[in-house]
């Protein structure tokens, strides 16, 4: 198992391209939105 802290912020302004391209295979397990 991999141990560590992982952090990712992805923000695309509304109207911008709607797909995210990444060089790795990953899944979002937890999502939080702060405004």
C-alpha cells in the first residue's frame, strides 16, 4: 500500500474545456467544495 498525503485542486472557469487530461490513471474518492 502507498502511504502519503495526496492533494489536488482542479479548477476550470465555467465555459472552459470540460475534460481533464492527466498522465496518470486516477479516481476521485472524495470531493469537497468550498465557496
